[in-house]
C-alpha cells in the first residue's frame, strides 16, 4: 500500500489517503499521524469511527494490509 496526501484545511489532522483510493474509484482508508499513535479511518465516512494504533502495532499490521 502506498500513501498519498489528502488535503485538509485549518488545524485539522493531515490525513493520508491510500493510493488504492482514487477520486473516481473506490474509497479506501486514510491514516493520520499524531504523537505516539496512528489514526485510521474509512475515507467514505471521514467523521465516523477511527482506529488508533501504536507505531509498533501499525508496523505489525502493514505487511498484512499491503499483501506483502
């Protein structure tokens, strides 16, 4: 999975949209980094629930998400 920036405005979190998402196609996941945590959300429902992972848990999860 490759990540690409997803623009925001103001003091909002900077969410990064997966490259598997496109403006024309299916939505996917977005992540934002805050100190000591990685936030994950569904790009179709940006105001919905968020999953919060530690950097260690994120690193463990990535190989499964990317299919590598």
